[in-house]
């Protein structure tokens, strides 16, 4: 009895070979690494053209970065201004000096008060007599019309809401006739800081759009110079993702190097300005020191530059790649 069963031949051919997930991932990572290195070498092979694009990106990022650094220093100054502010408590007329001193000591024990200073009515009159030049007129007064005063120093870093709460608490004491504090300058300063933040946001958006256009136009020129190469790659089965990858890395390198140059320019600006700023602060008796852009802000600037470079490249490639067909 003959065996009519046919024997199956083992599969052969490249199309029937199964590639594991680990090998696919290794090949994908290897190609990304190869493309990243090749695109950087191509940019370095054309240093003049690449440097011009990098400088445009760096200058576009330096301006909002400098404003950001200035805003941080303004906030530092606002804290110092508030630290030096005092609240003046005018006590009721004819308040005994012992009661005024006792109230001053009581206020000094509050958590929202750093220190207090009591000035009795006679001392206030003597200071007014010295500074006003009305010594002769004051001698005709039957009694001292000026009240005793308590100077209250708020603690360091007291917020505006906490300051307003402290004012209401100080007004509640029965010996306090009136409370004087200049809140107008605080409100003006806070309004200026809010305006500066809004200005940085608007300017940052405009310059981000400029970076997108610069990178996008540069990538468009690179695509136009490699049209024939792209068509050949598509003829042999290359996908759009394969073709798009080098241009995306090119945009990423533009953003990264441009961000590093912007950070370097900001350091140079800080080194140039910190000396004159320190001299000016010393003339006003202040220990203010110009602070550079902190590490967190510098990292945000660098990551933003890389993202903008990648987005500009992706936008340009998406627009022009579909128009190139073999």
C-alpha cells in the first residue's frame, strides 16, 4: 500500500521570516541613533548656514528669557520693598506712655508682626519741631496736639492678603485711633508684575511662531534639495515615517543648539549687567544682587526650543512630503 501523503516543504524566502519584537525594537532604536548622528554631522558640515539658523533661534529665545530673568529679579525687589515697609499706628489723644508701651509690647508678640517701636507724644513733637521749622508757633500751643505712635514692622515675605488682615486686626485695638500704610505702591508694583508676565507671554508666543517659520522654511529648502533622493526611497518601499525621520531630527538639533546658545547669551548678559546693578544698589543702600536665570527656567527654555524646532520640522515635512511621489 503506497503512501499518497505529500510532504510539505519548509517555508523559505525573506518574506516568510518572522522577526521578533525585540529585534524590531533594536533595529528601530539603531536607525534612530544613526539618523540622529548623521543629521548632526550634516549640519556641522555646513557650519555657516547652520550657525545662521542657530543664531536666529538663539536671539529669538534670548529676548523672552531676558524678560523672564528681569521679572524674577523684580519679584525679588518687590519682596524687599515689602520687607522694609512699616505700618504707623496713631494712638488716641492723651494715651499714657505706659499704656502705649504695653500695647507695643503686646503687638510685638503677634505672629504676623516682626517688631514694634513705641514713640511717645513728646518725642513726636520734638521731631516735628526739628523737621518743620515751626518752633516759635508750636510754643504758643497750650498742649501737645500730636498723639503717640507705634511703628509696626511686618515680617519678611508677608503677602498682601495677610497684610490687609493684619491691618484689620490692628484697627480693632481700643487705643488705636487710626492706621496708616501706603498700599498704593504695593498695588502698582503688583500690577506692573502682572503686566510684565502678560508681556512675556505675548512676546514668547510671537517669537515661538517666528522660530516655527524659520525652522519650517529651512526644512523646506532641505526637502527641495533632496527631492530625487526621496522619490528613490519611496520607489524601493520607504514609508513616509522613514523619509520624515531625518528632517525631524534636523529640526530637533536646530532647536537644541539654538536653546543652548540662548542660555549662553543670557549668561553673558548677566555677567555684563551684574556689576553695574550692584553698584547702583549700593548707592541706594541696598544689598540687592542681580540673579541669573535659574536652572529650572533654563531647562524650560531649552526644552521649549527643542519642541519648537521639532514642530517646525514636522509642519514643513507634513506639508511637502505628500506632494513628492515617485
